[in-house]
C-alpha cells in the first residue's frame, strides 16, 4: 500500500479535524500525519500493546487503533487525545482508510492478473477463478494499447501515461519494461479500429506535447474474453514492429490496419530473398535513383493515375511516361499494369523487411 495515498487522505481531513491524526506502519513509524514534521517519528511499543487489545489503546496522550480493527493489521491509526472523541475519531478514520486500502489492493491485484495474462504467466483455468475473486468482468470488450517510449527524459513512462489515464475503474495500466507501458482499455462492442487509433493518437500527441518525448503506440484487436488479452498484446507488439519497418512516419499503428506488411513480417527470410531475386534482376533496383523512387511512390499514392501523378509532380505527362518506361526497361515491370504494380510494391516492402533484418538485399 502506498504511504502517499494515506497521506493524501489524512491531509484532506486536516481542515475538518481539529486534532493531530496520522498512521503508523508495521515498525511503529509515522508514515502519514496531519502535521508533516511528525512523519518519520517512532512510537515504540504501540503495535505490541495493540496485539493484546481488540479495541483502542491509549498511550502518551494519543489514542491508537489497528487499521480495520484486527490485531494483525499492517497499519495503525492514531489521533491526539485520550477521550471518547479521540476513540470515535480513530474508528472513523480506520474505516475510511481501510476501505481505500481495499480498493487500492483490489486494483493492484487486477493489474497483476492482467500482467500475468498478457505475459502468459498464468494457467487458463486459473484466469476465471482469479477474475471472479477480484470481481473482474471476464467477458467485457477490451483492447490492448502498447506504448513504447524512445526518449523519456526524466519522467517515468508509467507516470506519464497514468497522467492521461482515462478511467481508473474500467481501464488498467501495467508497466512491462523500462520503456514500455500497456493500457488495457474497456471499449464498447461497436468500437472500430479507426476509433482506437484516434484514441491512441490523441494520447500520443498529448504525451509528446506535455513531456517532450517520442512515443509509438501499437494497438491489438478488441477481444471480448479476458484470456484473449494475451493475443491482443502480441498483436500490439506486431503492430509496433511492422509499423517501424514499413511506415516509420506514423507513431500509431493498429494490427487490423497493417495490410500486406503483416503478411510479409510473418514470412521466412529465405522465402523473401527468393522472391526478391525472382522479381528484380541483380543490380536493377540499385540503378533506380532517388528521383525515380519518389516518382514511383507518388504514382502509387495516386492509384496509378498518370495524369494526376504528373500534376502532383509538376511534370509534363510525357515526362512521367518516359520515366515509367525507363523503369520498365530496368526492372522488367510496367507499373501502368496493375499486376506489375502490385508485384513491384510487394517486392519493395519485402526489400525493406530484409533490410530491417540486416540481410544484404543487393
């Protein structure tokens, strides 16, 4: 249990209660108090005396009560005074802090459950038992967002994402590495991939603007069963990897919208090398200069439309046709034909994939 949560509530009570109040830990050390200067003091013998009492203990001008009323309680509540008001005060504070502690511990346990699920550290049969114990809905619609920070600076990634935490009751935030944070977000049944991308993009933009950091987000598909969160997490990882290879200008990538890049990513590299050698003659792709490659990209972006591409490139139509003819002679592929264009596009993506694996693609 975080001591700062106790301190937060005690500090809020400070203006309402006209007495010194606070909390001791298992070593009789003051960990929260309405008078900050008392934090760190040691109240020797309090827990030992409480172990023989089922109610309050009065000692050195203060009234003490075990948090929750149990003799083996981890924390002890105290209030200044030895009268009946002090006894009632520690009883009320004990109930308030105990409820807060229960909610916090339940939330923490839920996060531990989800972390074990996404990392495959729990048996499928135990998932439903544990989720029932924690009153965690096993069949709600959820999606996994994986945040990867490139340069986090002084701020901690988990704390940065926590500052944007949309719903602390339905969403769960988990740290899975020094630079990686997972958000398991509950969504509606009708939520589409583009809506999830909008949510992720909004969070990524806010993180970059407020914390001056670079962050990429991978999104898995929404699942309606808690055990499938592991699959959604793996999909979010793939989305990040594939996006880094084929579309590194985007900081948000959804598994559902990876397109053919997802297929190429799952192919054996030997098969990719074989395909590439069959499509391009040795050295033909290297003979294409940067201007030619930019022309090809623009041609693809404009759906193989010669007139529209020439307008976007600010060149005469005949100039573009000449360039396309030059490409055909070098590579054997006429990009004005749909099948040839598809082959060229896939081959270029395969080439990118092999380059990301540090495989010679000349």
